[in-house]
């Protein structure tokens, strides 16, 4: 009898443990660290430097969330995930947020039960080929061997593209970007396909980047963004408004250089509301009043993050393009802080 | 007066369940069973509750949804328009293919290495020791990746075959191309009347079996032996070749040729398959070699000496005296080696080989998000495969087991 009672208690306890994970914010605060899922290594997006410190465009999202929640952009535990393991890691609660250039799609949002916090990079799938292959269009790739990262939207787009154009290809499924790079450089595949930004990042690490070209065709829409689990709306709000803070800060001219100054109070009410000198937006999120200031202090605004990691001055050399502010003809349009 | 020597009426007390050795074992079993059922119930309940909490249901309807991805190695018709069930089937066939090829090669390698390790030639024996120890003691995943890396890095890309003075040339009179994407070999083209040749060939195979039995009987009856090997070889080749030419060479060969980016035509044996096949075979072969060696050593030396005393030559001694007895020891561990090899094929994704784990447990799982369903299906399928291998090998084991009369 005692055994049954014990097992019953165990069952109840485990349910309680299962349900407790609904309060991600409390979990993260109690832990003192944010568990963030990133790639296994993609220069410019998420890669550890020589000292083992993670850096990159996606890493900045992790650091921004940590700064908002814990006040410290360094309080992040990075979990490298592959295209195949990322959703399981997020779904099982191993990570609190996934910032791993993940495409926002209907089925991931609805069927896989995730919540996309927004878009941090508007991207599209492209093809990279060696220059000496003599190919100028993706439609000339009939019969080519194509390296793809398995478990991604790219392999579905690829199948659709070749099918729609009625040409054949030989897919070579690869687990990680590093392996794909090795296979591509060894000539085991003619073409490497992934998001155009990923191709630029990969090419930047080549010995002779000039020997490879990215074909003009962009065959898909790839809105990439951070995501969280369904069912914890408070946590989803925090990640969403962290991303919005980065975008709005650039729009309003708040940067890591002047945020200290502006946080003392300005004559722009929206800046004041965002930085916590007016209103109680931070409190509404369950965070401190200076949460947005901490974000900007830790990583800067969207423009700074972009330029520092993947912008035109970096080896990756991406232009802002679609990722410019809406005022500059881009798609970045964050809702107001009100 | 009633007698006092009446047998004592057993009155059952609850404490007897623990203190009476007649009941104690049953008590322990009952408690263990209850604990097991409770634990199982807890696991199932936990899964149900957590699935409900995550807003997920448990159903297999995703299997009939369009898969949308392509698979490079297909043994059956498949396109991105096929459903996930079909994709899983393609993956299953790829798993079975490499497992089957692996078991055969592992047996050949293992038996050869096991016998050679007992060789009196010092160098041969030591080389086999090095082989066995190095393969047995390094994880098979590393071997798979190592084989793949060697195949990819050391072989030429298809474009090296192009041009007037190519850097690489095809082998065997332009029939075989070894590239870093795989090996291209000629494929048969079945013309009119080729079925006659095929039927003749299979009839020859049947004839060889019949001839073997006849020769055996004749030997037992008269004591005279025939040159069976040469006769069997003749039966194997001559009729099929004759019919082939009589029918006007209906079976042709399609040679691979460089067209566009890749070789086209012929069979394309991908490097992922070759690497996986070789690595698994050599890895399992090292274990089999040890089993074979143990089996042979388990046969008492007296048996060999007795056979020599009767005048049997070493070859016959091995075939007629030692091996039949050694097999009894070799077969049971062999079963587990085959099972291990089959299960290890699930490491295929490391080299991008599209097996069951890569299709159903990889891309399908990922695109549909049905982890529990896909994992359970995979476990069930691997379990069924393993049980089939195990029962087939057990039947064979029965036939070589020591028969007590």
C-alpha cells in the first residue's frame, strides 16, 4: 500500500514538474541563466570565437533576451542545435528560446506548437556554385548534385523548385553547415543551397571566396526569427518585445552609444516609455523598468547588431536590403511602444 | 476419544506471505509485477498528460501526407509527391540493403580473419591481430566517417574526367568510374528474350544442387569421388553462355558516361553506401573473427590429431571434422553480431545515407513534428527486423546443433 502511495506521490510530483515549466520567466530568473538554442556554428550568425565566447546575429537575440530578463547579456547558456534537433530541444524545454535562423512557416507555428516572436532577418533560399562550373542560372542545374542541410525548409523548397522547372538533381543530405562546406569544397556536390545569408556567411570563411558565386535566383521566402514554445504567452511577449526593442531603437535613434544619456529622460515620449523613464511597460512584462536600456547596452540596436555581425563591413557583407527600416524602404516595421 | 494425532488444520495467516517459504516467492513476484505495471502506467500517463499539456495528439495520419522531399537512393519508385509512408518504406529498403550486404561481407571478412589469425605464419597472424584489435576498439561511427572521408577526399570529382587530357580516367576499358560522389558501374539492359537466359541460369543453379547430392550419394555408395568443383563450374557457366549467344546476346550493358554535371547511365553506387557498408562490415567482421577463432580453438586438438591419424588431409580435416563442431560454438554469438550490424545501420545519417532513421526518423519526423509516433514506429520496425534475423539464425543454429540420439 505504501508503495502505491509513494508512486502516486511521485506521479503527482512529476506532473507538477511538467506544469511548472509553463512559467518560463520564473524558471529563467530562478536559474539566473537563459538557455538559448543556436546553430552548431555559422559565422556571423552564431559561432564561438577564439575565446569560446559566442558571437553573431542570432546570438545577439539571445543576449538581448538575457539582458531584458536578467539584466546581464552574458547570462546565456548556448545550446548548439542542428536542423534536426532544434525543435525537439525547444519542445522538450531544454532551451527557453530558439534563435537559429529558423524560417517562420505555418506548420511550425500551428502544428509543431511554436510561437514565432517576429522576424529578425528577411531571407530567401539561394544557390552557391564554384565559378568554374560555368553556371549562371539555377535553371541550368539539370542533373547537378546538391548539398542540403537536412531537416530544414530548404530541402522542401529545393524539391519544389526542381520539380516546377522539370529538371533533375541528386540531393546529398548533410547534418551541419560545417560538413556541407567540407563536402562542397571537396567537390562532392556541385551546388550548396541554403538561405542566401547563410551562403554569404559560409562563403566568407572560404580560402578564396571570389571563386564561388551565389546564383541570382532566390527561390523562396525565408522569414527567419526567434521562437518559443506555445502556451506561455508571457514569455512569448518578452521575446517578441525584446526583438521589437532592437528594431524600434534603431528607428528612434537609440543606440548603445547614447542610451545612457537618453535614459535620463528625453522630450520624445516613446523613447521615454521604452527606456522606462515614463509609464510602466517593464512592469507590465514582469521585468524591471530599465529592461530595454539593458538590451541596448548589451547588444546595441538592430542596425548595430546587423552591421557588427553580417553587415557590409564584415566578411559576410550583406546589404540591408529588405532588412532596412520601413522608412528606408525595407520591411522592418515594429509596433509602437504605447 | 478423539485422537490428538489429527493432521493439523492449516490456518492461513497473512504473515505467511512473507515468512513462509512456500508463499514468499509468489509474494515477491506479485509485488514486482505490480510495481512494473505501475511504472508502465506512470510512463504512459506521463506521456498522455504532457502531450495534452503541449496540445499535441497521438495519431498516424501524417503518414499519408505528401512528403515533399527527395531521396537520392531509391530502390522503389518515389518522388517528392509520394507520402511519408512511402518515404519510410524507401528508407527501410535502404536499411535492409546495407544490412544485408554488410552481413555477407562481415561474414566473409570475419571468417577469413578468424582463420588467418590462427595461421602458423607469424606475419599473417599478427596483421590479423592488428586488424581485429583496431576495429574492435574504435567506435564504429568514427570508422564510418573515416571511410567516407577517404572516399570523398581521395577520389576525383566528375569534372576531372572532362576534357581532352583529363586528370582522371575510367577503369576497366571505360566501364567503371570512381568519383568522389560514388562509383558508377555498368548496368544490364534487358532485351527481348533475355528471360530465357535468366531462366537457364537459374535452372543451372538448380542442376548444381542436384548434382551435388548425386555426387554425395555416389561417393557414399561406391567410395569413388568425382571432380565436383570443375563439373559444377561447367554447369554454372556453359548453358547460360550458350543460350546467351543462341538468343543473339539479348542482355546488353549500359555504360556510365559523363553528361553535364555527373555521370549518367549504369548503376550509381553512392559513396555513402560504400562507406557505410565497408565500415559496418569490417567492424562486425572483427567481432566475428574472434568468434570464429574461439569456435575453432574450442574443438579439442585430439579431434584434429585423430583425423590426421585416419589419413585425412588438413583441408578435409578442417571441413569435415573441425568446422562442423566449431559451428556449434560460432553460430549463437554470430546472431548477435548480425543484430548489432543491422542496428548500427542507423548511424547512416552521419554520411547522409538515407536509411529508415534518416527518412522516417529524420526528415519526416522533423517536417511533421511527430516525434513520439515516428520514434515508436522506428523502434517497432527495428524490433521486427531483429526478431526476424534472430529467428532465421536460430533455425540454422538448430540444424548445426549437437544432435543427441
